[in-house]
């Protein structure tokens, strides 16, 4: 964000301004001018500014250093790698974090070891930036340190570590599977969520096991994850989860997962879930039946067009449209003509 009264407002910068911006990096009377110039050069993305921005990493004001680091990350020139690694040791935490972010944007594997070292930082914001950068670079050397970062005392770092492991992909599968057996429910949940995003079939059996986790938050994450890895092995366990009377969210996630799986064998259970006492579960069941597309769901969905809640009625109408557009039009028109409750925003699909 440019400082008040900045000559370089937060808008596209004309390339004709390049020389003036570069000169402003050495404006000695006002550090704000130097900061704003660095930010503007970053938005411009002009490689000719790289050497001058590297010089600005040594500015005597940390805000200028931070802006220069961010700009170098946006430009993405590999010449900035070594200077940015030096900035990882700045006395200012915000500069160290900006340098880590920039190294992640550039994506050069030379930065992996210094970024791994930054995971031991006292500042959580620097650790988080380093974790995200390692995920962006995607080097398998980072897997073990990122696995350790799943236990970081800061929740932001833990979430970023899971994201980074997903970004690295297959080399991270083992640590993420191991996370499901961790003593911390937060780590187990993060592992389940990450495995769902990784979408590897070898995670199905461990995730099925996680449906019986002692912590409901882990069970819910496992059900949602299984929906992202369509596999018939999960059908039975998800049907059991759909009937868990003690956990509304688990039933909801199971309904969504069954819809994503698209297995016709789930239709009868999802039709039963249209009568669930929880509104969000009836809605999720209707959406799932629309995804599966079995004509056997038409009549039960027609009944749900009279549901007390508009969101459920709309989900049923959309599901009917997905299964049979003509039937959906006929049923909703008849409902309207007979003074039934309104169904919002239904547009028959062609």
C-alpha cells in the first residue's frame, strides 16, 4: 500500500516512468518515496530495475528493504536469489518474511536450504513465509522439514505446512499418511485435509480408518477428503457415516462425498437423508442426488420441493434439473400453480 500522498499510487504504472522510479530508489530526503518507488517497480515487473532493487535491499530503512524484496519476487529474476538469501538474515522480521516470500515466487531450488533454516525462526510470520516458499519451489528436500512444521506451535504455520506438502505432491504422501496417526488431533486433521487435496488413491484406506478417529474434527475432515478421491472402497464407510446420529457435520460431509463419488448404490441412503432433521443435511443429500443423476431420485426430490426451507427446495429443484430438465420444469410449474412454496432461481438446463 503506497504511503499517503505517494507519487506512485496503487494503480498500473506506465513504463515511461521507469527511469524516474529507479532514480527515486535513491531519494535521500524521504524514505517513503524510496518505498513507493520499489512497490511501483514491482507492479511494473521490469527486469531493468533488478540491480537497483537489489541495492535497495541494503537501504537503511526496513520498510524500503521489504518493498524491494517484494518487488524482486514479483519480477522473478534469478539474479536476486543470492541477495534475497542474505536478506533472510535481516534484523527485521518483516524483511526476512518478505525475502522468503520473494524466494518462493522466484522458485529457484538454490533457496531451499536457507528457507529450511528459516523454519527455526522465532517469528511465526517468517516461518510461515518460509513454509509457503518451500511449497512453491516444490523441492522434495523440504518434505521432512515441512512434516516437522505440521507440529509448529502456530496454527498459521501448521496450515501452511500442510498446503506446502500438497504442493510438493507425491514425495509428501508418506509424511501426510503418517500425520493421520499423530497424537495431536490438529495434525491428524491437517493430514486428512491435505490428503484429500492430494487425491492419491493410496490414501483411501487410511482415510477410511480416520472416519473412526476419536476426534470428530478429524472424522469430518476424513469424510470430506474421501469425497475428493472417488473410490468404491469408501462407499460402505461413508454410508455408515451418513447415519451417524451424533454428528451433523459428519453426516453432511458424508452426503457431499457420496455425491462426488457418483455411485448409484448410495441413492437409497441419500433419499433417506432427504428426511434428516438438519436442514443442511437435507440440502447436501439433494445436491448429491443431483450429482449422481439416478432417475430413481426424481419422486423423492419432488416431495422435497415442499420443504420448509428455501435452500433445500432450491437444491432439490437443481437436482431434478440435473437428472431430467423437463420433469423439473413440469414439477416446479405444477407446484407454483397449486400455490406451493416458491423455488428461487430455477433455470432449466439445456
